[in-house]
C-alpha cells in the first residue's frame, strides 16, 4: 500500500496546476499594465524635458542679447508686447518667426536661435528697467521670466 501512495504523491494535481497558471497570468497582466503606464509617464516627461531645455536655450539667448547693449545710454521700451532697445542710432527687437527667435536691427537679422515649441513672444514692463518676457506655446500654456538692466 505504501508503494501506491508514493506513486501518486510524486506529481501535481490538476487543481494545483490551474492555480499556478492563474497566478502566472495575473502577474503577466500586472506587468504589462505597469509597463504601459510607465511608458506613458516617460513619454510625457520627455516632452516636458524638451520644453524645459528649449526654454533654457531661449532664456539664455534673450538674456545675452538683452545685456549686449546694457549701457546707461541705451533705452529700453515696450510697445504692444514688443521690446525695443535703442543704442545710439540703432534699434533692436526680438521677433519670433518660423520656429526661431530673431534678434533684429530693422529688417536685418543679427542673431537667431531655434525654438520649435514656442509660437509667441511678448514683453511687459514690470517696474523701472525690469521686464517680463513671456514665451507662448499656446493660449493656455505660457512660460515667463524676468530680465532687468544691470547698468541702472
């Protein structure tokens, strides 16, 4: 009798196999769902990182050009969201056009930087020689920073 009992105890029952297969299926489904959620989060953050990186590039460009003519004799003014720097007989402005921020003197482009995510550029006077620069992605999404004259 011991021989027959030993013979049947070496294998798995159908119920045990079904339970193990069900647990494997649940774990596989959980893993697939988790990977999909993580992929969505990573792809969303990839766009945000791209915008932040481009914002940094645009800020550096605008800040550098703004301060190139930062002298006590230079005049800075804003009209209709457009910043004008008057240095001697020259006038300089920032314009956004064809996915680029252009630093212009009249019709001549003095320098430019790519800005694929931004569609609008506006300046506002905050206080004496302190300006707010607003970069627009859409009407609902904007990024802004302050910039000021150092010479005053």
